[in-house]
C-alpha cells in the first residue's frame, strides 16, 4: 500500500475526467503552488487534433485563473507503459511559472514514477530574460 500523496491522488482522480474520445489516452496533472494549493487539469481533445488542451496546460490555467502564478511541484499521470513526460509546449508553460528546481513527477496508473525537475525537462529554457534589450 502506498502512502497518501495529495498531488498523485488529485492527478489520478482528474485523469478520469479527461475528454479523450479519439486517442483514448487520458492524462491528469496536478500542480501545487507556493500557497500550498493544488490545481488540477486533464487533457481535452477536439476532433481537430491541434485544438486540444494538455492536462498540464489545464492545471496551469486553473492556477492563473485563481490568481496564483508560482508552481512548487508537478505530478503528471497516464495509463502508459512508462511514465509520461509533458510535451514540449507544456514544458515551456511549466518553466514560465516554476523555477528550474521545481520537482516534476511523471507516473503511470500502475504506480511507476520518474522524478525530475523543470530544468531537466527543458534545459536552456527560453525565459523573460531573453526579452530584455541592452
């Protein structure tokens, strides 16, 4: 039996709400903020595939809509053979709101986990400092 893990439990629960009628690949994500609040998101597919929304993006949108902007931890879960990583776009979104040291746990519904950080997922991330002009 595994120990309680609020991020895992939240991501696993919201995964069941995913709208994935085309791929049947449900993904859930949970992020914890600096205020210790957990926000969740699930993937929402659209028949026009590029128009879908990733689970991580949904969780970030919920966080921002609630007025928060600082991610402290991330948990992503899917029914896949190995832990599922965030896509490239979501890696950039995570880097927008989380420091490089923020832990990211990628998991399968069977319990396998891979632990990493935002910086390891997106080394050399494009950031606000790249927009500064001299």
